[in-house]
C-alpha cells in the first residue's frame, strides 16, 4: 500500500492550486546481520532515546535474569572481563560481551530494538521482506513475531553457548581455528 496526499495553495481566500498525490514506497527489505560487529555500549544510544527500543531491551533483560541469572544490559553496558551468574563463572580478556553466548543475544536485541524504534516513529514499512544471515535469521523471526522475544533470546543464548563450547579454547578465549573472507574479484577469481 501507499498513501494519498492532498494539498491546496491559497492566495488569500482563493484556491489557486490543488494537488493530489499517491505515493507508494519502494519495495523494502529488512536484512539482519550475523555476528562480528559487537562493541561495548552497542544499542544503548537508541535505548536512551526510544521507549520502544528500551522496552525490548528491558523485557529481554528481565527474562534472561529470571531464566539464566545474568543481565544482558550489564554485559553490554559494562562488558566485565569476568561474570558470575548462578553456578557459572565466565571470563574473557576483552570482556564477556566477546563470548559468543552474550554476543549473539546482544546483536539480536540491537536489531529487534531498531525495528521496534522504526515502528514507534511510524517509519516501519508494512509488508516488507525480511531476511537474516546466520544469527540474523533469529532477529528476522523475532521481528515477524514467529518467535516471541523471550523464546528468541533463549534460543540465541543456547545457540551461542553451544558454539562457544564446541571448539577448545585457551585461557584468552582463542581457538586454533580462524576464518578468512575472500572477495573473488579481488583475489583474481571469476
């Protein structure tokens, strides 16, 4: 759908120009990214200025505290190098936000909160397409209401926890594996 806009230009009391315009927004797709862009404080500027974004973060934070015993808001805001919750003790030299189980929850919440803010401002395009790469699929499913916010953060937390423990790591959280992205056109490949 689109919207009709009507306008009239008056010269004193006389209408000199009337315009009706039908505007249909372009096709819109919301794309959600995967892991790798986490940083301390991410999403908190939007949290401070958008009630809708704040509501997403607060609801998820409350659920995660009740379900697992940690505050995702504390992890994002303070990024402690050590965190104790329930019977768990986790550490990371760059802060626990870099542990996959927290990274994935935080990134997903950033994306869901951004959509909530767009809706709050009336800038969300209804009937848009949604897609997510890897972790981003969960943000797409949560935004569409296919997963509740609570279910989404639980699944993403457990997904990240599984990934974090799947590979052996040293005391600094490093594994013997790495990943490289190759842009074929820059590597001389067709």
